[in-house]
C-alpha cells in the first residue's frame, strides 16, 4: 500500500512544518509588498506553504511598501494570483489573511523602519523570547542597499535567527555586482544572505543532480567522448508589454542568461560533489563556472523584436517606455566553452528571447553520431531532454525499428512526462521551495557570493561590447523563432537537426 501524501507529495507521517524553537515567533517582512513580484509570486508562495502546513507555527507576514493601502485593498491585491480549489482553500485563505498585515513607509528614512520595528514587535508579542525574522527584498536593485542598511540599523538586533532574501538582478556587470556585495557584506555575514534565483527552486532544475548522479548509464556518457553539444533554451511568447523601460536597463542577457541559464549550465556541467551538502554542491558549481572561457564576439547572435506580421503585436521600440532607437537585445544566443577534462570541445549553446513562437525552458543534450552505422541510411542522434517548463518532463530520443516486415527505423521517445506519471501530485512552485529553504536555513539552492562573481566574469566583457554598440541586434518578427541566421548559428556548434523537434 502506497504511503499517503499531502497535496505537495510529502508523506503525511512526516511533519512538514520545519522544526522551531519551542517558544518562538517567526516574522516574514516582504518589502515591495505593493509590487508585481509580491502579488504574483511571493504571497501566493507563502499561502501555498501555509495551506500545506509548511510554515512554522506562530508565523506572521508583514508587507511594507511606499504605497498607501487599507487592509481591504492590500488583501485584494495579494490574493489576485492565489488559486483556490474549494471551500477548504477559502477557509485556509481567510486564516492566512489573519496572519498578514500591511504598513506603508519610505525606504530611505529611519521613521519608516522604526514604524516597521514597532509592528514586528507587536506581532512577536504573542510568542517567546526567540524571535526569528526574515526580510524579503522584492524591490528594484536601486534600493537594495538603503533598505538593507535600514533593516540592519533598526530592525535586526534581538534573540533569534535573522535572514535576508535578495532578488535578482545582482548588479549589471562584475564591477557593480562587487559593489553590491561589498555593501551587503559590510552589513551581514554570508550565511545571513539568501540571493534568490527562482530557477533553482524549479522541480526539474533540482532534478538535474539526481538524474546525473543516481543513474549509472547517464554518468557513463556525460562527457566529451559522447556528447556533441548542449542547448539550454528559454523562450517567452510575450514581449515587454509596457515594462520596456525597466527591461531596457538590463536586456535579455542580464535578465535571463547570466543567471537562470548559467545556473542550468553549472548543474549540467559540474563534477560530482563530495556530498549533497550545501557547500559541496556550490563548490563544484563555482569550479565549473571558472572553467568557462571568455565569450568571443563571433560566438554571439543578438536580436530585437519588431511588430508581428499581422500588426496585432507591437515591436519592442513601439513600447512608449523604451528609449527611442534602443539597441537593447530582446533575444540572445551564445556558445560557451568549458575548458576542462570533461567538456573541452563541447559547446554549450545558451538561447533566450522574448516575443517568440513558443514558451518553454529546457536542457537538450545531443549525443554524437553512432560510429560505424550499419543502417542503410543516416540515423538521427540520440538526445536527452529535460523540460523545465511548462509540462515538466524528461525524455530520451532514440532510434527504433518500425513495426513490420522491413528494417525501417524511426526516431521515438522514452517519455517521462510528470503530468501523466504523477498526475495526483502537485509540483510545488519554485518560490515555495526557496522560501521554505530559507526558513530552514538551507542555502543549497541560493547563489553564493563567489558563484555570482564567477558568472559575471563570463559575461561582463561581452556585455560591455554590446553596451558600446559593437555588437548590434538583428530584427525578428514578434511570434517568430528568432532573428535571421539562428539556424546557421546553432549548426556551427555541432548541432544536427535531423530528428530534432525543438525548432531551435
């Protein structure tokens, strides 16, 4: 008989609520509580944890932002993206909202933080002396430092755990990232800082380590002798949709490639860690990132979307919030080389873009041609695909005989689609995973300072060339596969499209 599980797939005989000090309170302060990130991700994730009994008992949530809102408006805002499946969920939501409070105040004045502290202490008054606090900064990077300084100066002291969560982007290049690190490290020790990249909380990203190091047949071929190339792809069907002014400051490489896709690369390419402990895993990620050679201009293809062919969707430059004549790329493809014994000569092709023909994120490992092929025709290469989103899946593409009296072959899949294999298990949201990790004090799926430094070293030189206009984007239509020359670019790096269903 199968072990019963809750809606997140956790065995019910295990207590999901993290262990807490016997007499403690837990306060989670969400800065930027009136913003899009808070309403779309942070509060729905907190409710998901609460609903499934993953928040410690005696937990309170305090939203803080500059916007004036009464209780009703605040609750309407933070529940917009919370999905309810029945009366039980509605009852849970009512209980959750009793744990939530909102206050407004400035980010750069002590008065605001004193008011915040008063409210934190009021929330803590129903518990013991052990008062744990998590400060979640869901704000633009321009206010990271003043908010962190205000927290440390006024709201930090006391008995109990103190942790601070910082959202990306962590700077715009190596220098600005190091400046930010210096500012934060002057206030907090590294163990108190949780740099959140939500991709590290996604189910299939967390699965990469398990697939690699728990299956002997994958481990045997996970190297330059068998792998031809690796593609890591992130595609969105929508454009900037009125957020072009914010996006233009960073561009697609800083927004997606330097963080999300590079994290995927590090997990795919790293060596086996000594253990699954936080620092052992992060040590190996840093080592492999340090092995990536500088990116050449020839290894880059950029694009910027124009209006759709039917004129229904505007181009990037048609967004009133985008500076006139902007050359900021909305699409990028880069080929990275990892110079070590395992991977030298195997290109890692990173691709990401907005306003494309599809929405997906995946890792696609293409193996080399079968040596000494005895079939009467060329056969497609084997591939391992890890579909991160949507519709999580792992599948292997292989050559199989067509049923019948001939020896004709076809390309087919060994398919592990999660929505079929585990249809009754809810896959937790990435933010649920990561907030719970922070509550437990687990840094495994957060970015360490030297890991961030190594990632910025890879991209900063080429980003400066792009910023200086030395590499210009090619145009592509909204809803297309990307800029002209994409097929040729990818095929330069050993990619063989025969039997490929990815449409690049």
